C-alpha cells in the first residue's frame, strides 16, 4: 500500500495517529495479511495554499517560535508536529515512511517535485515489501543529552554517517527551549561521530531541542551521507547526562 494522505485534520496529530493505526490494521485484516506492507508519505514543507499569490520567499525568517498555538503558533509549527507523529510509524512492523519535507512549497499544498516523492516511496517499498537490506529507514533523532549549556543530539539509522549538504547547517533550523519555556534559535555543529552539538547564548539551561520543526523551511539540509535521505525533523526533551 502506498498512502499519500489528505490531512484536513492535521491540526490534531494525536487523533490522526490513532486513525492512521486503525487504517493500517483494518486494511491488513481485510486482506488477511498481518504483514501487508504499508508505506506512508510524511507531509511536505508547507505554509498556506495560495499559489496565485505566493508569499515572499523569505517570509519564514519572521517565524516566532513562541507565538500562541491557537493563532500564529499553529501556522509556524503545526505541520512539523504532524510530520514527527508520522515518522513514529517507522517503529511499526512492515511500515515505511517517506520523508518529503525538503521538497515542499510554501504557498502550494501540491508540491511540484513528484519524482523525489516517488523515489523515496520506492526506497521504502524496497525496504518493507522486498527485503532489500541496502534500503534503510530514514535517519531519526535518538536522544538529546545536556552538555553544560549545550545539548548533544544523537541519531539512529545513520548508515555511513550524516552530513549537512553545502557544508554547514542552514539558517533557523535548530532551536533550544530554556527553563522558562521560551524557544530561541540556536547554532549547531555536526561532529565526526554523527552527533550534533546545539547551543545558544540565550539559553543557559536547555530543556528541549528541535530541528527543522517549522511548518515550512526552504532548505533543511541535514541528511544521511551515503543515500541523501533527509533526517526527519523533530522536537524532543533534553535528558540530563548520566553520572560517571
């Protein structure tokens, strides 16, 4: 099954999580095949649908990570929360998830780059339906641990390593939350062991970290080095380092 969803109910990611699971289980029951391969497409990067009057290409630079959720806050991060929920389905047996948020368009809900979407769905089909050992799930966050005033983020399914296309992370991709619950944009450094160190002079005691956790970003460039699959965007709480 290839599932390229509609998502008029994207404002309620947890309800959608339940419905998506019920759909997968229901179709597997209907086909009497508990291992029926199911590959879903995570939402592309997007902000609003008005292709005849598109937003300026730099509009995303004004995003306020601390905007009220009921108003502007939903527009800023709502689709990011939905995408992170979808990435969790990689933990379900015989289920694939194609990450596509690096090929979206801010003013058109129908992204024009269908080839990349198709290739990534084909990758997931090779993995979950045809048993291709060379096809690995897309890289995802594993853990975030405090390192003084910084955070060290580790990842799963890194393959031969991770890279930032172009040599450095793009603008406004990483952010940290302080002890008072406010988010601040942060700088990030990709280290040789495939971890990322994230820090901000405005956050002395980070409690959470996020990567590409906005509804739209023009160039999320963090990916697996050997096949170019993007790292799924995320927002996670920071854990304290274990005592030695």
